[in-house]
């Protein structure tokens, strides 16, 4: 079955059924990558250590979020 045939068939479904398919497809694309999570955790620890050791300065929240 071609992609177009699948799409045509999906379009015959009720809106709720199409939503379930859309949700399933989106979830399949948004699976967590544990390697990236590990890399970010290491980076966060490095940044926190640098802050605590005074090697970098923090920026006040108000300054970060001001327009």
C-alpha cells in the first residue's frame, strides 16, 4: 500500500479515529534519546560546578525574561 493510499484511507475515518492515528504517529517521533539526556546531565553538572566555584556568574531571572 502506498503512502497516498494510506492517507486516503485515513481520511475516511471519523475525526476521533484520525486524531488517535495522528497522536500515535507524533508519539513515535518524539521518543526520548537517552544518550542525549546523559550528555545534558553531564553538561548541567559542569555548569552548576562552574557557578558554585565562581567561574561563571548567574543572570537574574528578571533580566533574562525582560522584554
